[in-house]
C-alpha cells in the first residue's frame, strides 16, 4: 500500500484520489480560473484527523496544502495532499469576555451571525462565505478595520498542528515568534485548526450601497474624496466603477458606520447632493447582514484580480481613474483605509499607512478577454500612485509573498519557516521560501 492509498487508514474523514468519483470537484478552488492539481484530497473530520495526516505525511515524505474552501488558491499544489478543513466548524461565543473560539472551517458570515445577537462583531470583509481563519492568516481587511485594524490584530490564540504532528495552543506568551508569523504571514508554518479572537462592540450599524449611472461617476468620486478626507474611524466607504454583463456602466458607493442612522447620514451628506440614485440600499442593519452590501457571488466562478495600495487620490489620480471606461473589467474599486490600519501592529504586515486600496476584477470568458483584462489592470494600476506593496489577502496567483511583506518581515518569516518546518511539509497559497528552496 503506497503512502497515498494509506491515507484512508490514517484519517476518519473523506479521502479522494485521482480517478475517484468527485475528486475533480473536491480539488477545485473557489476561483475557477485557477487550475489546482493535487495528489489527493483529504477532508478532515476534526483536529485529530489533521494531526494524524501530518504525522503520516512527515513519515512518508508528502506535503500538505491546506484550504478550508479554496479561496485565495494559486495552483501551487502540484504533488501535494490538499487538506480541506471546512468540517472544523464549531463556533463558541463568550459575550462577557467579548471572545470567540472558531474552527478553521467557519465562514465569516457564520461568525457574524453568532456574534450579532450579543451586540458584538468580528472583523468581516465583503464576503460572508470566506473562511474567517483564512482571512486572519492573511492579515485581513475588514469593513471595520478603520476602527480595529487588521483582522489578525484581533486574534488572541491559535490551535495548530505543527510539522511534527503535535497539536499545540499558541499565544503571544507561549510562542511569540510563531504567534507573530500566524497573524498575517499565511499558512506556511503550521496548520491552524481553530483560533480565538476578540470581538468588538457593535450595538448599532448603518450601511448599504448607493448606485448611479456612470455619467455621475465624477460627482460620486468627488463626494467620496470629500467624505473620506474627514471620515471618523467608525465610518468605512468604498467607491466602485461597475460594468456588469448586460447592464450599462454604473458607479457605486458602499458604506458602513458603527453607529446610528442620523449621525451616519450627516457624515454621508455629500452623497445626498448627487443626482437621484438608481437605488439606495442604506439602512439600519445587523452585522450578520453585511454580505448583502456588495452581494458578491457565493458560488465558485472564474476571475482575474489585481490590487494595489495607493499613496493618495488627488485630482490627477481621480482623472486617471475616470479617463476611460473600465471594460473589460467588472469592477474597479477604491477602498478607504487609514484609521486603525495605520497604527502600530505586531504582525508581519505591520501598519498599513497607505490611505486607499485599489481592487480590479474581471471574468476571463476566453483567452482574448483574459489578455484584455490583464492589460486594463496594468494600465489602471500604472496610472495611479501605487506603492507596489499589497496585502497578502489581495495577492493574485501570479504574485508571491515578496509582494506583500517588507524585506525585514519576509526574512523573519522565512527564518521561522525554516526553523519550524525544515522539511517544508506545509505548502501555503503563497510560500514564504524563495522559488527552488520551496520544493
């Protein structure tokens, strides 16, 4: 019995090998434009399964790529066992301590649904179906990051399986180096089976999306710049240039405010001076309803993305953004950052001092469209004041960890990787080691 066939006697969860019914669907990443090979797919039943798999892989010379649901996949899984952790799905809320303990497979929306009845919130992004643990391992940009910083900044402990197959509970006090690396350095140094994180008060929330025809994009961008120039940390505003298939180009402004409606509307007043919108979805809401604002797809689909961090959004940048239609892109989005993002952070990313993030996305329906999307992304990114640095969670499959971290942080991460996983058992979406050394 070879090492892969032996997996069925090692773990209690499902094991699929090439040729098995369902294997291709099981190895499929969230982004269907990414081809994700694998030697086997293991869906762990629990944390004990993860530990057993690691010990077997260590002894058999296998490598493991861990993905709860396939978000952020880059295709760097050739020759690896693909580990799915979505069945590690427990959620425990301690409202008095404002703490949550969640399994590695818990999606962000489920954490929000559990925290909302207590007037608390995690730090969710735009999609409710992304793994909360995966977001934290990549640092994490949240609707509420301006008030509370990186998602990783709120993590207080990790349950992991190390490269020897030992379950461990890791905190800042028990293992400072590993704790630091896990809070935003990716999943290259251990397999996380659960994490504990601080929750934040959210007794009131107001938010939603406004939409106008694209002819009002310049006015909407002016309002966006005016609002973000003085926005309090409780307010987050994103602007989007949209061109969906079968629809005319539009411009959107998405907002959340950790407070009451009256104050939120005062802060967003420049939007009310624009022409009448096509729709205005702003309302008092719960933190469990955040996914409805951008209404991102909840099923896998193909996509090509590019992100940049911007040093500003002055008149020249605004003119460049609006100079031409965004087609063949579906969206060109500007996210306001600042606030707590820019404060000190004991994490690999450190403080995020750039005030805006740019996110560009299109659907590659055929090779010619894919080429056109990438060309448009390059042109827009080149016309705007981008720093070249970008958050790990925003990297695309063609980028590497070196695009996310400053050299000193990357060198420290690589040192921890070499020390804690000398046989390179763990393979993340964005390996820390230089190409060649990561084989």
